[in-house]
């Protein structure tokens, strides 16, 4: 353990200074809007407000998979929410998501708009609406939902825990990095062991469990999230690697990962999506070449 000045927490914590680091300008201990701005509304039944973080990718992948299966009602507009600029704190966004986190969905297909926030809720809403990617047999459904909520409950240790302290924190804290690296590797091992006995996470069929888990763990395995692939020895998780490539081979996954993306190779970015034609041939050829 390296020598560091010991921090003694105050009796009552108060917000007296910025937290520092990459997200200091948007971190605050209160909820609610910071400014008035209505959200745009497009012409499709489903309106998505998002950014292509792993959580954002879950929903765009799901929508592209539904469209690939012929569900025309899954057509959607994907509006870009730049979280580093505070778009998630607009009055319009807070109205559809009091927690001010992306992604958020408004389903306008019925007589009254339905807001849906939190990715597990969005995936379940879409799966049940279109009858896809969520088994109906009780045991299979329970297995799928167990893995879906495993991701929801455990993955914050990877992003807000390991990823933050390893890549974004203004000071490298050995204890924090060691603590969350250990948990990240344990979670990778949980997934690797499961995929050693099952083709997909919840069983023999591709489900919303895979759609939820892949952007996070596939990101570590294939896209070197946080620049930590070597640090975490992600190449050692052979079953995760096999599953990652199997999911990445799906065209809908490639499309979904592009939507609302604002970093990386420009050929892999589609800032907003309002029509299937937004995925032009030139972009798709470049993306295929990037494999």
C-alpha cells in the first residue's frame, strides 16, 4: 500500500468543492432540472433519448434486433443526450426520468405516452410489447430475468467502481483500484463459468440477458474498456471471448452500437438515428472493415 494522507470523514458531509475528475462538472448531490428545455419528438412510435455508453447500447441493440425480426412498430428516433454537457438535467429529460440518467424511452404508440427509464425496465417493456427475447416458459423466464438483474446489480462495480478509479479519478488510489479490480475479475469469472455450460447467458436462446450484459462485458473483452484489458487479463476468460465474438457477429448489434455514439472512429458513429437509411452502405462497409 502506498503512503497517502489519511482522510478522516467529517461528522456531517457537505458539498463544499467539486469532486474533481472527468465528471466533476455534472456531479452534484441533488436531483431535479438545472434548465428549461423540452425534448424533441420525431415521427416514430418510440422516442429514445440516449448516449452510446454501455447502458445506452443495450436499448439501441434491442431496437435494432426487433427491427431485424420484422417488427415495424419498433421503428424509433434516437436523440443524442450529451451527458458531459448536462443535457440529462433539462426539464424535459427530468420529466421522463427523475433520476437524470440515460437512456430513457417514451413509447408513443398508444393513446397516452408511456415513459420508461432504467435499462432493465426498458428491455422488459420492449420484450413484452413485441413478444421477443424474453422466454415465456416459467423456468426459462426466471433464468433470463435472474441474469438480467445480475447485470443491473453487479455491473456498477465495473463502471462506477473499477472504471472510475482506474481511468477517470483525478488521483490513483491503490485500495480503490485493487478493491474494484478484484470484484470485476470475480464477475468476469461468474460469466465465464456460466458461458462454459451454456451457449448464451440464460440458456440456448439469445435473450435480453445477453443484450444487457454484452455492452459491458463485451466492451471489456473486445473493445478494451477503460484501457484495462491487459490489466484485467481479459484474454484469459475464453468463454466470455467466444460469446463476445458470437454476439458481435450479429448485424443488429453492430448497428445498435453505432447509434448515439460520439467517440472512436467516425465511421462507427451515428449521432442520431431517425430512419433505417441512416445506416448507409459506406458506413457499414467501414464498420465491417474495422472487425
